[in-house]
C-alpha cells in the first residue's frame, strides 16, 4: 500500500502526540495492566544436555522465557549447580525465580540435604526413582521408609515427596503398587509428585487418581505424550494429554506447583522446547 508523505507526517504527528500524552501520570495510570500469568516451573532435567556448560547463563535464559519456579535435580554439579545453596538462592532472587524443589538421592545423607534446602527456603526434596520392586511387600517396606524420610524432612522444616513412574501401576498379587504407596504413606509425612506423562503411559486416568486422593498430589510434572510403539515426551499441546481439562481438576484438589518437563526433543532442541512450553503454559494460565 502506498503511503504519501502528507499522510505519513499526519500519522506521525498523531502518534507523537499520543506518545507525549502517554508520559503524563494521569494517562499512564489509565493504561491497561498486563494480565497476570499463574506461575509455573521447569524441571532442570529437561536441559540436562546443555545446563552443565554454563548453569548461570541457562538459568538466565529460562527466566527470560517466563518461568518463575525451578525444580533441580542431582546432576553432575549437584542440585545447586556448583554455586552452593546460598549462591544459588542469590541467583534465583536476582532472576525473580524460586527454587521450590529438587529431585535427589533421599537414601543417602538426607539430613544434611534437608538442612541445606531449608536454609534457603526450598520446599520439597523428592525421591525421583525407586525402580521396580520384586514383591508387593517390598513396596510396603518402601512406603514405610518414605514415612521415616518424611519425618526427617519435617524435622528440618521441609517436605518430602515421591515421584512416580509407570512401573508402580503394574499389578502384583492383585494389587496396584501405586495404591500401596498412596495408602501406606502418611499424608503429613509424604506428598506425591504426579508425573502426568507416566500416568498416561501406564493407561491411567490422572484426574481419577487426583479426585480419589485430594491434597496428596501437591506438585506435578506437566509433560505431554506422543503415543506409539516407542512413546516419548513432546512439546506441550502437541501430544495426546488434555491439559486444559486435567490441570484445573488438579488445582481444585490441592495441586500447588505445575512443573514443565520434557525428556525427548524430536524435531526440536532442549532450549527451543523450553521456550515453546513456556508459551503454552502462559496461554493455559492455570
């Protein structure tokens, strides 16, 4: 479209006048505020292939994408990525982010880990993996051990949680191990982190479990699924999980933290996936 010089000058004058008026306090106060987005987090394991090269630079990029919460993991540099707990907290404060939790080996040196986490306000230390147990009694013993770890966590001023995989839904002796882990652990000692992806892989209805055990699932991994012979995670909104339907149910039943995770990157890169997933979570705005 052709724009004449006269039209350009006229339009420019209007825009410049508007810009000048916009600097007046009474007009600036009338501007529509940016809509608030519910905070969401990122499990740093999503960036396991890149974060160790320069943890601080990666965390700064994550903050720019809009993540407000971080869940760490016991990577090659430890859960505080070589900065120590107080150094990591300082960086989080600078970036207006919060480290809410970390996956870690809860079976070794837990008291020290819990005290360090409590010192900087980390809310959860989470058991990420127990592996398939040989018998149902083994799962019962694990639940009892979780209760003991939960007591240690509470004594330090933090919370303990267990993160599921698909194998706890494999029936043993007529029972589902995940049910054993839910019902044999004490609610005031053990919380549960729902990995939505692994519920879907196991053919489970995540919403049904959430409704059955309200306030037991307080954190979750928001991770989408591509079905097939070799299921894998994918960009949020491009897989088979109906997050717009599921996540409000979770929030209504006690879910507090929605943590993005992606473990496969077919057709993308880890950092691009993190950026795209942030856009999805902003749009979803749980």
